C-alpha cells in the first residue's frame, strides 16, 4: 500500500480534531480501529445512534466500548449494556470491572443484582424492558444503551422484547445496536431512523482475520475453494470434486505409502475419526479448535471417545495451572455435589486439554471451560451451536462434523446464516493471521452445495413482535389505548408489513392494468362476454362436481344436479355471445381475465390483512382483558386498569394472564412453599420432546393436586376465550418437573433430584432460575399469605448449585 498523500494526511488530521474523544480512545486501544469501527464511533461522538452489522469476530463491541468511554467523560451520564444471555452479561460485566473498577459497574440479570445504580450497568434485555415499564429511577441520566446481538429480535420467543425496548427508550438516549451481518440491515436501519431519529447504518462484511475453508477426506485436508488464482470466484477445488466422485477414497500411487499415525482409523465412507482430526490439527499447528456437534450427548460422548484414545494436548505446567483455576472456581461447591456432577472426570479432561460446552452443563463448569479456552489451556472443545452466540471464545479452527441438525421435528440443513455464525469463531484477532474452518467429509456430501453455503454470508432479519397481555396493560397505563395503538403500529413488525404492502399494492396496480387489457380483448359486439364466460365457468364447475360425486346422494340428488346443468346450458345457448364467430378466442381472454382477477383479489386480501395487523392483534388482546375486567372504562369511557390490571403489569412471561387469573381467583392460596415452587415450575417449564404431562402418581401430594387441577381448568377456559378472539393461546402446563422441583424446594439432595428429573445439571439450574423469576414476581404481586409463601419458596429453590454465581 502506498503512503498517504499530503491531502489524505490533512483530511485524517482534521477528522481527529473533529473527534477528540475518538482520538483519545484510539490512542489507548490495543490495535488501531478498522474503518467501519471509526465511522460508527465518529457518528456516536457526533450524537447519533448507530446500527453496526458485521461478521462474528469483526470487533463490533469496540463501538460499544467507545460508547462506555464517552459516557465516562460525562460525570453524570450512565450507559446500559444489554445482552441476550446471562453468560454474555456475566462476561461483559467482568470485562468492564477489569477496565473501570467494580465501583463503576453493575450487573442485573433477573437472579443477580450487583451495584444497580452504577454508571455502567450490564443487564439482560428483559430487565431493561421491565425498567422501562416501571419507569424506574435507575433510568435517570441514562445517555446510551447498547443492544448487543440485536438480531435476536427475530427470536420467536424473546424477540419482541428488543422491539419493546427500542420503541420505549426515551428519545434522548443514543442507541448502539450491534448485529450479525443481516441481508436487510438497511431496512432495519430505516425503521430505527423512523422510531429513534438520527441513526447511522454501518455495514461491514470484511472479516478482520481471513477464513480458510477446508474439507477433511480420510487422512487428507483439502481446500474447499480452488487456490490456483481463481479462488475469488468461489470455484470449488477440482481435487475435492474428484475425491467426491471417488466416494472419499484417496488413490495411492505405488506401494511405498506409509500411513501417518492419524490416518489409520478412517471409516468406510471417508470419515476420519475425531482423534485423527485432532492429531492432524495439532501437527499443522491449527489448535485450539472448536468442534461443533448439534447434540449435547454428542458433545459429552466426543470428549469420552477422545480421552479413551489417550490423547494429551497439554504440558505439565499447563496441567498445574488448569488444576489451580478449577479448584479456585469450584471451591464453593459441596463435595457430595461434585461427585454427582462428574467433577473428577471433567477435571481429567480439562487437564488433558479437552472439554465439552453446552447448555446441559452446570453454568459454573461452562464458565471455567470458557476461561481456560481463552487462556489457551484447553485446546479442543466439543460444543453445541449456543457457543456461537456472542460469547468471546474464538479459536484458530472451527470443525463442523455435519452440515445438518435436528430442529425438534426433523433433521434439516444448517442455513448460510448459521454457517457464518459458527465459522465466525475461527480466527483470533491479534493472534492468528488466518482462521480455519474444517468440514468433515460424509458420504454423499456435495462440494458445490458446501461451497454455496460457505460463500453466502447473510440472512434476513424478520420481526417476531406480537402484543401480549402484560404489554397491553403497561402501555395503556402509560399512554392510553389510542396512543398505544399508534405505538404498536411503529413496531418493526408493522414496518415490515407496511413495506410488503407497498410491494403488494404495486403488484395489484400492475395486475389491474393487465385486467383492463384482457377485458378489452374479450369484448364482444353481440353482448356482455364477461356474463357469458361466467355461465361457462358455472357449467364447468357443475360438471366437475357431478363427476366427483358420481352415484353418491341417491337418484333424487343426481336428478337435481342434472337439472342444474341443463338449466345453465340452456341459458348459455340463449346468450347473444354464444353465436359469436370469435367466441373461443374471446373465451381464452376471459379465462385469463378470471384467473388474474382471482389472484388479484387474493393479493388485495393480503393487503387488508397486513394493514394495521399488529394493532388488530392488540385490539383482540384488549377485548380479552375487558372481558376479564383487567381493563375497565371510566366515566368518560376511557379504558384504564383495574386493581387486577395493575397486578398484571408486574407479571412477565408466556403465561402472564394465567398467573394473574390464578392469583386473582385464589387458586394457589392453600399451597405451601415447596408446592408453590412446583406450581411455578409447571407454569414456566417447556418439555423438550414429550407432551410434558406427568402421571398423577408422579405429582406432589397434598394441596398441590387439586390446585393443579383447578389451574389446568382455568387454562382451558382462557384458551377457549383466546380462540374466540382469534388469539393463539398457550400450550398446556408441563408437569414433568413439578415433583423434582417440589423435592428440591423441600431440601432433597442433588443426586436424587437430578435422577428423578432425568435432566442434566445445567438444564435443572436453568429451570430453577426460571422458576425463581416467576416466584419473585408472585412475591411482589400477591397479597398476604401467597406473597409470603412465594418468598419462602424462593429461599427453598435458591440453594446449592442453583445459588452458585461466579460474579457475585
């Protein structure tokens, strides 16, 4: 690259003078900022919001860190950093504490509350949404909000929360939105501009560490793309195509071939074993590596399989450091729990440089794996795709064993977006000059399809927003019904629907012009050919119906159908157009007109359905709340919240109305603390594969069973009411975890509870924390004894491994 000209040096100096904060930030950074980072930071310093869309590992969080840097220059300004996962929140909290000190940083994740009034507060997005609805004092002096992984807005279950926050944040707060590379970033930016004001959209598709992509076929690692000078065209490597045709068999020339140590175990379809691939990567200096396996059991099994081969990837001093870190991080866990959790086997794997990482693991164990991997002490991690979502855990190499995964119903190919997210972990900035992705050969693999998957970088961001009961009462309390409708019509969901309407309306206009042309062409000088064509269609429909029915319906029914046909045929023959010499030509135009008219009417109905679609759902939600007296009109006819409506404001979750109704009608008044914990668990639990229903003998005894029966009956009544109002409703309560949660809240040992639950420790902890969230809401909302019972239930559930926190 040539040296900059005097004019370019002058322009760069002028830009730095214009952005003194950015200049100071760059001077303290470990490496200079990329152009997209500089552009985004400059926009922030000039007072605008930003949407930054860039690949995983490109350094989007630098922009967020500059937002924190800006906030700390103002003695009063605060910044909130929101993240979609508690693990990511914990990680950012620790990073900010290391930079700014514990006194300046807080953490709010629902079950963790540290220094909430700090100037830098890391939180989950739901916590910020709840703050906005409660008009929390903590919002005072808020200057910036970071929304990390904002593409979560498309998440079917939680995505609406991101839109709620974006819509309701005070207008003076600058929004720093960080997203993976999405194909419609400009559309999302246009919406942000519409609802937030000045917003710059900065898109980068450049990886800071280039990605080399390979396929392992037996003992051979082959480049995916041709490296002979035509790689820019994403041309598939001819050698790989040849190997694919040969079914993964590598031809050997001569008799002097001596397989290397890792070549000997490739199976019949060309797949090398995991030990082979690890050995290959180690020899090529491509560790540390993450192997993505789309199954928790598969991850655990891969670790066991690799350890059985005797693999050891660490030196003696590394093993000692690993043991010290693990013992320090896990010292608060009880000895009898460690055995249940498989601690000693896990520690053996870590000391040999191998670990799993998935949601079924105890959060404390996952955090240790992340720390050891970042310190380059663990060399190989077998992980599910959740690791690809935001956590700072880059590797030199990413290995994909399969290009399909089970989505809960069937095995489906991974999408280009998922491929990009997974391989985004490959390449550590400042450490690696290249990242590497390795795809393991399987029989029938199509190199061209793999190349297509690997060369498409983006996926669309689509809204999953829908009004909920809790959202409705909160917004109506703050803004009234009419203003709430207007707010909901400003959602990204409606924005996208309106854009679709523009395209649909354009289609209708084009089709209407064609309809006029067709109508012109079918004009007949003898009469109304449209009328005649309608008779022909009616006759055709009746004859088709007669053929379908056949002898069905008896003789009287057949005679009636025949009389209908003869009547239409007679009217058709008497019509003036029947005698036209151009009748068949006119008929062809009439048929085209009719088909296009039917299609145009269908598009027009779509337009009608999308116009105000979000507000229409809101109106149905309001109708249900009025029927149940959560919303009541005042003397002027304006809707307001009843006492029960105000309680509903503090209940969040998929079953907000069911919880509110259960409390209002006293269904849970007779429950003790363990039984209320079991009930809360049945409300929040989502079964993975079965229907989630435990047999009666596997439910807690005493007051729980009649209370559950009444709650299920209430659920059915609400479901009928929602169907009546064309709302989707919720699935039945899942009771399979109710008894284990009851036992845990009563003090049962971990071993028994995990055995009865049939869950991994990490899953059990996650459902305990969801249960705690709901019990916490109940303890605030419920009057008298139920509130006290909820607080006792909280204490019962929040113990042992559930109470463990690495950041507290």
